[in-house]
C-alpha cells in the first residue's frame, strides 16, 4: 500500500503533536518510510505545504521539506491524469462548480486523483468526515468514500507503518 499524504498531515503534526524540533524521530521516520516507498506526497500537495508558511525562514517544517533527502524521499513524481482530476471534482464535489468553488477546494482533487490512479493507494488526512457538507465544502474522507477510495487518519497511518520514537532500533530486525 502506498500512503499519499494530505498537506494537513504534515502541518498538523508539526504544529500540534510532533513539532520538528521536539520530536525529530517522527520526521526521520517519515523520510525513512518515504525512501522505502510506503508514503509519498503528490507534487501539488508538496507545493501546498511549501507555499504555506508566512515566514518561511523561521518555519522548521518548511526547512525540513527543503532538505533534498526529505524532498526526494516524500515527493511522488507521477504525473496526475487530468481526466481523473475532473472525475474527482465532478463526482466527489459537484459537476457544476463555479470557478470560485473550485478555487475554494484547493488541491485536494489532485491528491484523490493520484490515489485513484492505482488500486493500492490510500489517502491520509486529518480531515474528519462531515457528510452533510455539500459542493466545495465536502471533506476528503467523504469525497474518498463517494469515489470508493481508501483513506485513513494520521494515527491509523502511523500505527499501520509502525511509528514509535525508537523506530530505528527495530529497523533491520
């Protein structure tokens, strides 16, 4: 299974429970599982994280992503199928979205389209299902459910791939 990370996964981890400076083991592990081919970020999502900080020089997550080894470990180099992106928008959100509504969705359709391009892919997001939301306000879990795409939250992802602060001790056993 290849896990595709939403930008919210890295941003929330850094700002809430695994700050880069406080829990470097998480970030080392994330790069490691990326190198092993278990986790990636589509280019469009990678750029979303990179574009985010207001003061990039002081943002440790931004700095971590700029490191060539981390970038190479996490970046998915596959090109997205534009027809899949359109399918995600039309079937996952609404077929008649306005340009403003499409702008509000952001880059999430690219993430889901990358996941749909292969059977063994799973979207990882911190977003929580909100089935009553409609159109551009739909959440990733609901869009994935509509399209039959698997998804999970970061804690499920961490559990499945075995994150623990002493993860290096179990590598190679």
